């Protein structure tokens, strides 16, 4: 399905499951598209949830917007899409850059968030070195395209052992990266370099937060998840073994089990108290 924002940007999205189900928004990372959430969308739909997943502007089938795209632009796009769908509040989840967009959404549209799911992501603002790196990478992608970059980072996006053990997943991840428009990816990199720090906002979060991190992620190590867990009052941390930066694709059954359990507990909060302070490892 397609939706055009007030600024004229066309977004392509999926809206699956019963209209009366608890809405769950899933935001993909860079440089991917909404199909990265296919295992989760299928599991959530089967469980009776309403799943909303969009290709971000510049990615997948959505319109390519060159220049610079701030995380606030992505977050406002999500708010506009929810308006279009008549959804007031939703569980908002994202992975990596998608998690940062979810954090930005929580800052800008806090009253629309019923819970957060943050996977393999960091709340810290970019360093000066990081800003320079992201802008150099943006220039490189515009000049060379996505293929070389995709080949370089595939064994960080998924664990090296999974590149071999899960060839179908490796092929899917490579295809998403290679087919992303360089102009859209570069615009997001330039905007992401300017991201704010979300730690204060998360420390004051008044909604439950699920944190999911791949045990072997080198982009956002488990230590980052542990720091978030300590910071966020009502949070649960799940560490997924045998996975790196994309545990939702590397170990979808384990990721889905954690997500479904969290959503089930969210719906039962008025009837029972959630256990607090637990660190879980999924093997």
C-alpha cells in the first residue's frame, strides 16, 4: 500500500493483521527495507496483532529523497502514517537506525507510544569522528554504489558463522543492501550523523521497553544493551545467542518468542505485575 505525506513523499507500507489488534510498528535499519521484518510480521499477525511496517523514505519501494534526512523526518513520517491509518497509540519498535528512529519518535510523539522495542541500537549522539565517518561513507555510496559496501559489512550485519550456516539469510541481507538507493542511504547517513542523545528521554520513559541484542554484535555490543537496561526504569533485556546485528533474521524463532512474550505481558499489565530487573539469555 502507498501513502503520501504532506511534504509529498510517497511511502510504501504493509498493514497486516486484525484492525482491532494491538498495533505494532516495526522500523527497519540501514540499509535495509521493511522485508527484514517478515518473520516477525508473520508471527505477530498469527498471534492477532496488527503489524505496520513501512519502507522508510529513501529505502525499499518508498520515494528516494536525496540530501539529508534527519531522524526527526523519519519519525514524523511514521506519525503521519499512523494518522493516515487512524492509529492513536502503538508499540513502536526498531533495529539499529530503526531503533534510533523509535527513540526519536518517543521524544517527539511520546503520547503515541504504548511501549518500545529497541534492538541492537544505541541512544548516544554521534562523536565528531563518527560524524566524519558517516559523511565520508555517504560520499562513497554516492560515488560507488552499494555493492562494495554490502560485501564489506555482511559479516558484521550477521555473524560470520551465520554467513556460512544461513546462506538464505545472507542472500536476503545482501540483496536488501545492494538494492537500496545510494541517494537515500547517503541522506540517512548525513542525518543520522546529527542525531541527538536519547539517554535522558529514555531514563524518563513511562512505558515498558524491550531491549534485544545479538550476543555477537560488534556494532552495538551487549554492553550497550546492559547500559540501556540499567538506565530505563521499566525495561527487560534479552540477549540472543548465535546472532550479531540482525538477531530477528539470524534467530527469528528466539527473537519472536521474546517479542511475543513482551507483548503478552504488556496486555496483561493491568491484571498482574511484571517481574522487574531480569536479564535473560536466549540460547
